[in-house]
């Protein structure tokens, strides 16, 4: 189980790193003025919108902008915290991973429901969003797993008390 946890942590580290970089530079353009961003980042976002036909980014429905704010104010800091948790093997990492994963799953459920029911989303656009749902599931599962050998109980154990020597 230890090797599988290391593999899951490696995959999640990559995912958290992508979120830590992309959220403030790319996703924030959805709800903040474009004048705050360098031209090459604005062009990158425009290319993505044209390439994949992401109508949510173009139309900016209120619920979608709200989810981007959730990502920037809640999920992005948690991704940074989770990066530290993985690198430093912090005992609270499963808890923050569970919190992050459940938040991502909630957001992605709303987005994927819109994409699937609207009939406007291309398969390539759906394929851009599906991995985030999968990473949310993986983060939740990682949050539910415990480190092997870490969970011990001391119920019924007493510290050994030294005996006095008899003379």
C-alpha cells in the first residue's frame, strides 16, 4: 500500500502544481480585468477558448464566475497547502486533500452537468474538464486513505514504571 500511496501522491502533486500555477494566471482572467495580465497570458486564454470552443469562458455565466471565485479564494490556497503537505509529509495532508477533493468534485459536477446537458460542448471540451473531475475523485480517495503504520492506538497501554530495587 505504501507504493500505491507514493504513486497517488506523485499524481496529485502534479495536479496541485498545475492548479497552483494556472488558477491565478489563467482562470483568474475570467473574473478579473484583463488589463491585470500580460498580453501573452491573455492570448493563451483566447487561443484555448477558440481551440476548444469553451463557451463558458466566453459567455461567463454568473454561476461559472462564482465557481472561479471559489477556485481562487478557496481551492487555490488549498492546492498550495497540499503541495507543502506532500513535500514535507505533513500528517494533516489527508484532511486537506479530502477537503480540496470534495470542493473540486462539487464544482466539476456543476460544470460537467452544464456541458453534457447543453448540447453545445464538443467532445474535446468535455475531455478538458473530465480530468479535473478524476483528480477530484483521486484527492477524495487519498484523503480517506491513511499512512501505513501511522495509525496506532494506545488504549489499554500504560507507560512502564521503573521498579525499586530491593536491597
